């Protein structure tokens, strides 16, 4: 099911026409010396400028506003990722837990759920993101998102590795789903649920979350096939993740059937309204085939720089795309990436996967992200869609393929528009 546009009660923006050296509609080929006509916050027309009166933005590219389908904004108070590159997932999880209990490198009294969320939201917009899929902690600041020029699907993180914690997690889920419905006019966000990962979510909680998703038309996001440790835990019920759970008093032998695989979880997630499979670093051929068969309601979210920082095996992006699976991009968090730039993630894809065509790379961070979240009014520059735009500085040189000027260079985002209004730059 595709969802209605977010925040449709916002005041309309004034009409304007923007001109740029290159316009990238994504739904069609790039337009040299292109123009975008904006009316009431939406795109009225896209095409060659042809001398029409316009605000000339100069040597820039206009892209659709970027869509970051996976983030953890509460970790945005970090100046650098947690721990050394290449560390095991369990060591990193311990550092995340410690940070959330007592944030490091922050002023006294810093609250990552409140201030961290706000910092991440501001950074995301500044770097060109106009739509987010965020995995949020309970008590995340709704008012910050309501006041922000950024639309979001807020996936409440659900953690309950032990059966006795399932009921409390579902109460949080119900309250989260109800909080958006109670004030539909107040904010450009909608609720989703994030049963965190196989090792942190009892099977009973996952079943409940899937039922809630279908019943409330709310999307799900779950970390799956993320690490070697997770794959060992699925196979054997042991390994470093079992040790971590035991040390936290969170071990429950009924939470998993040893001999499980990511495919078992995909089959259950396929019953949800819509499901995002976060990371998918260790997906096998059978799982990739399953995702391709269910591409209308399931997507994989690739976080390129986080994947590289942990030192995972090469990402199966080409296999996923060749099979026809839906793929989008995410920044993950400042706990595993240097910043929240989705443009930097797209450029990382272009460098690490030279066999993927540049127009496809651009779509992964825009239109495919919108589709993954089930949003129909964003992601490309087409008449009738919201005028969410990211404006990127270009080099002076020419290129046989203009995508190279965006993806193979390091020009920054210099201006951002949300619903036709400039909000950064």
C-alpha cells in the first residue's frame, strides 16, 4: 500500500522557477540548462530553461531531495564512530549501550534522545535529506520533527529478547502508533515499528509487530543478516551474541530455534504492510530471490560507509539488483559513519560498485528510497510531486555522462528546498 503525502496541511509555498546547469529528474534523463517551475509547494513543470524568467542557481545540479531510509538520529551527538574500524558487532553494541547511558565527548547533561535527535535532524536537512526513515527510541522529541522541514517515517525501536518483556514492548508500540493518529495535522511524520534484530527480539514480539503493521498500515524496519555474529547466532544459538545477551541478563533460550536463517525472518516480515530489511550484508541467493519476489512490499537498505567501516564481506548489491530486489540507501548513524550525508553514501556506492550504472545509483538515494518507504509524492522531479530539492555544486569540467559530475566529484550540497521553500544554504 502506498501512503498519502506527509504533512499535507502545511502552508503552500510561493510560486518560483529555478534554473540550473543540470537538472536530474531521476524519472528521466538529465536536462542540461534545465528549469523547475514550482507552484504551491509542488512541481508544476520540469524541462529545458529556454530563456524563461527564472532564478538562476548557476553551476549546480538540482536533484530530488535525498531520501535516507535508515538512521539512528539519537546517536548524532558523536563526533566520531564508536570504537575502532573492523570491530565485532558485539563490542560495538556494548559501546552504543554505554553511550546511551552516559554520552561521551558531550557537554554535561547531554541527552542523546532529545539533543542527539535534534542535531541529527538539523544535519540531515543541511546535507540535502528531505525525507528520513529513523529508528527512534521511546520519548523521542515529536515537537522537533513537527517543526523541521523534513518528512519522516519514525520506526519505534522495539527490544524484548525475553518473553516477559514482550507485553511492555507492545504497549510502547500501540502508544507510538496512536500518537501520530491523534494529531494528523501537526507534523510531517508517520509511525512505523522496528523490531530491532533477531537476537534482540523474541519471536513472539516479532509476530505481534507484524500483526500490528498489517492492522495499522504501518511499515516495519528490522536489522537482518547484518553481521557474522548474527549468522552464527541464527545457526547455533551461541557465539558472541549469546554471550552479550547473557551478560545483560537478556538470554532466553525460547527466543530462537537453532538452525534458523534470515529466510525464516523474511517469510514472516513479508506479511507486514511494508518491510525494510536493514543492512542485509550476509543475504544468500535464496533470500535475495525471495526479496525479489516480494519487491512491491519489501526492500533492502544498504548503508555503504557503515558496511565498509565494520569490514564486512563485499556487499551483494549487484546480485540484489540483477535479481530485481528493491534496494534503497541509508546513513545508519554517527556511531558507524562520519556524518549523515546521503550524498556521500551515493558516492561510496559509485566508487565501490562501478558495475552499477550511475542513474541507478542516483535512484537508490532518491526514488527507490521513496518507494521503499511507500511514499508516492517524492523521490523524482515530476509534475505534481512535492518540490523537495537538493542543490549540489558542480565542477567546471564537462563529462560524457553528467551523473559523473555529481557522483564522482565532492561538490557539497549548497541549498535545500522543502515543499518549494529554501530551508538550508
